[in-house]
C-alpha cells in the first residue's frame, strides 16, 4: 500500500512542520526533494553545512519509503552514511534524488544523490537504512 505525494505532503505538514524540505516528486521507487539555501544553512567558508545535507537526505529516504509502503509514522532511521564529494553552491537549492535499493519486511535501504540545482555534479552520496515497525496483528 503506497502513499501519494499529496498524502505525504499533508502528513509531513502535521508531523514535521519544521522541515524546510520540499517534496518535488514521489512514487513507489523513490523521491525527489529540494531545500532552499540561505544564510542559516551555511557554515564558515560559504558552503552548505553538513547537517543540512544529512537532513535532506534523511527526509528524502523517509518520503520515498512512505511512497512505497504508505504512511507508517514510526519507520525510523537505523543508519545513515554520507560521503561529501564537493562543495555545494551557496547560491542554489540542494536537490535530493532518492532511490530505494531494497525493500524488506522490517528493513529498507535507500540511496540519495545530492546536487546543487543546475549542476549535474554530485555534492554528496548517502545510503540509509530504516527500520519498519511490525504490522499489528
């Protein structure tokens, strides 16, 4: 049972109103998100901070999972590995493209490619594993 983009957007607005991530697209195989970059997202040196990149990647995998299995709020991150590849632009939105690699009953693995909007060069690559709570009997 999957969830639509509209259902996920409504769920996120209620449960995670603090997120600055925007869901651009979602289907049963993955999701695309964006995150505007302003002064609050930068670290010294004028680059996007690591926590911002990790946040959008984490949300992208979560959204992709909800797109696949439906709204299961207690699906949680169990691991998140990020490789920072190059300096993201401080002048462009961060784009996250998530693909679900493995969908099991209790664990789901997704990967996220992060880009500065307008560039095809990866700024970071992320792999995350999520735990899905057991279905009620």
